[in-house]
C-alpha cells in the first residue's frame, strides 16, 4: 500500500462501528466529512451515545439534532445500545425540561422499537426548570420489548403501567436511581436488581424466574423501604438458601410492612445448583406492623415449615399466617 494511503477507511464496518461506540454522537457524526467511505457510516452505528454539546447554546437545535440522529438512521439498521446522558454539566443553555419532555420520550420509544438490548436514560437536576420538581415522566404505558436486557434509569418518574416490566421477558438487569416510583413494580426474569431505586414504593411485586436468583451484592445494597406496606414475592423458592436471605432482607428493611404474600412454586432442579448457605440474621427485630401473611403453595412441605420458622423468629404469630394450597392466583 502506498505511503499516506487511508488504511483506517479500509477496515470493515464492524471495526469502525466498534471504534465509534466509544465516542458521543456529536463526535461521531462529523466523521462523515472525512471521505465518501464515511459519509453514511454513522447512520448504521449499532451503539448511540447521546450527550450534551457544550458549545451549543440553543436547546431547540439540540432537540432537532437528536431527532435527526434517530430519524435518519438506515432502515433496518441494528441498534444494540442507546445511551441518553442528559447531564447539566454538558449543556451550555438554559434548562429544557419539561418543555421538551415529549421529544425525550419519543427517543426512548424509538430505541425500544429499534430492538435495543441496552437502554440508559439519565437526567440530572440542572436540566429542569427551577420551578419544576418532578423528574422526566415516561408515558404511563407498559414497556414492552422482546430484546431489552439492561435498563438503566436515573431521575425519571414511572407510574403504574410503566412499572410493569412483565412484557420484557429478556430483561435481566434493572437499575433505578433517584427515580419517583408511583405504583406497583412487576418484574419477571431479573438476574440483577438495584433495589435502591425502589426505596419509595408502597407496594412491590417481585417475580424471580426459577433459573435465576438475586445475588448477595443486590442484598448488600438493599435500602430501607420506609413506605412499603404490601410485598408480593412470586415464583419464590424458599427451599433455596439464597431466597431465605431475600425474605429476611425484606423483613429487616420494611419497618411498616403490613401484608406479605409468598407464592411457592415447585423447586427447579436447575435451581438447586445455585444453593448457598442461609445466614440467619444476628439483628433482633420484630415485624410489629405485619398483620397479614399469605403463603400460596401446592402443599405444606419442608419449604413452608422453614418459612414459618423465619416468620416466627421475627415476631409474626403463626395464627396470622394463611396457607392456601390451591388456586395460586397472581397479585397481592
């Protein structure tokens, strides 16, 4: 190859796209000026990282810029990850939310329609009008995706329907930080759950697929659920030591819990391999507000007995426990 030849442009699209994935989109798009080879390459980039542009002092220009980033993409181009980082430090103009909230929601929905596996939507206090105290509100409709695996939300508002993640069967990692939770949380096949984002909920439904489990890391980060009154643990297997730790963790961190519903399915053989030692808490406490405990199961077995022992240890009278051996309906 002759000296001075453009060797980078000769690389396959996959490699160039990988390099682009490390850059924010306002640095990726200008590569279209390098040569004809680069003209439309950004339009099929599988990873979009959108941040503020410090030299931009016009909010409407920024909104149109992001609109075009998504609308001008090649039809059918795979979108693997979408990162929308709206940090006040990256903007040189006045706060633009909630004025342009509809556009931000549209970007989120387009990412879902493009079958993104990873979506991150983060906002900070400074991008909001100082008279506005409610974070960005996602539309009150269920988030449905057969492809979404990782969802990271920071400083957004989620209402009842938005909190239903049962339409995301492949979602395994959910993080919510500084979010306003206004409703019940429904989840299915999570492998990792950052519980801190759920600390303000009053009702929580947690469903864990039989082939996965909540790891000790998640429990160490467990916050105090100061408002939680109703807890429904579905597809919960207390025969597995890890899940006994989950129950104890919730009892310890829910000081005003009034109703607890446990649904005990059959123990999967695959799940047995994940068993770890159950660590009885040394902390002494009494669940003084817990008045209703429903255990739904196929039959009274050693799993139910172990659950009763734990409840009794933490001051729950056995006469308050209702065991239902048939009609395992879902929901608290």
